[in-house]
C-alpha cells in the first residue's frame, strides 16, 4: 500500500509570510505548500494529496471534503469557522480546528479602546477640530465612566475580558449570555441580566457574539428600539451580528450617538458605505485581533493543531470533537 504523503496545504493567507508555519511543518516532518485559493474548485486542485488544510478565507465545502478523501484535519486561522462546512467535515471524519483564545487580550483591548474613545466623544471631536471647529456641542452629553453602564452581549473569553477591563475603568458592568441565568454573577464577577434588560440599561453596548443563524442581525431595528436614546455601540465580533442598514437608521435618528466598528457585513468596508459619513462613527479594518504577539501565536498554533491531529494526538481546539467521537462510537457499535 502506498504511504500517504505528509503534506499540508495553506489554501490562502494574506499575512505576507508563512515562515512560522513552515518552521512548524518542518519540525513535524511535513511538506508545506502555500496556495492562493478563492473558490472550492481551487481548494480541491491545491489540496490533492494533502493530509491537512489550513485556510483563511477559502471555502472548505462538502464538495471539497468529498474530493480530498486523504484529509485528516482542516484548520482555520482564527476563532470562527464559518468558511468550513463543519457538519460535512464530521461526516467525512475530518477534524476541524480553530484557535479560540489567541486574541482574547488583543480583541478586548481593542473593544475597550473603541469604548473609551466613544464615551469621551473622541471621533467627532477629532474630525471637528480638523475642520477648524472647536465646539463641544456635537458630543454633548458626555458622562463619567462611573456614571455609565457598560453592557457586554456575550460573556465568552473575549466578552469577560472586556467586562473585567471595563470594571477597572470604573464603569458599572452588566452582561448577558445564555450560559448564565439572569440575576447571577459570572465567575469573573460580571452581573448577569436578561437580553432585554441589557439593551434597556446600556449606555455603551459591546458585542462579543459568534455569527450563527441565531445571532445574524440580532441587533436590528427592534433591538435599537429597546435601547436608550444616545446609546453607543462597539462591535469587534462579526459584522453580520448587526444589521448595517438598521444601524444607519439608528445613527440618523439619534438613537445611537456613536459606534466603534471593527467588523462589517462586507469586508473590506466600501468607501461608499453610509457609515463613513457619520462623524461619531469610528472605523477600523478588522484589526482587533492583531498584535505582534497574537499574530505569531495564531500562526504557530493553527499549524500545530492540524498536524497534531495528523499525528494522532488529541487536540483541545477541535470544534467537532464531540461529533467525531459520536460518529466513531456509532461505527464501532455497528461493527
């Protein structure tokens, strides 16, 4: 029987260098191939003979997985795995790995930076002064952090880190997450409320949710109608969690007094987006994850995860581990 090639393919990567990944592959004894795929057909062509794929934006669909029967693992640079058909991967016996905690401190730092800037009116004050306008009227009223409620929607690793840092700045902090009952307190000390209470009480709302069918456009016209007039919003999770058209309407009507956005429904954000026209909106290009430390950690761990799977090791960051285990158990029962 011909031995399976020890080959790993990076389907696409805009990092500028894959030397960290190459060092890991060589350490494990794998050949590394860097491709530039944008479609499923291109992934199939590049992935022939591979035992693992590492992807950034390229789609890993059921058709891809069916065409590459030698795959043991698919990894993704980052937390979300929305470009990978996880159910199909499970059906094909392929592990799907992510790196869920590489950017916890970095993304929460970025969320806090946006929040502090909004709460002090910095985006509008900066833009006004560049036009020769030195008035406070565009940002009134501003309130002390200690007189303001910082609301965290989603209390996972990043949400809790953001809540902890907001408390350190003096905010009253509340949060909501289906894992915690309203009226309770998280292990890190965040007061838990219902989603309805969160929206109603927020002076600043910070979003930390995965993009799944249940959260797509969760922040919509109805949600904005529940909020205090003058609320400020930070989004560093996924653009699709918030309905962009609804946000534009809320900004125009004054329901939302400011927004700090790092993620968008269309990326990169078109310069023709109506969001660009608002002085009180601060925009960053999906950069919250980035620091030199997080960048190196992401690249190293993303590659190590999939090669550990290929070597038969248990990998904690396997998103379909339970489903794969159930599938294997079912096959064993049949036998």
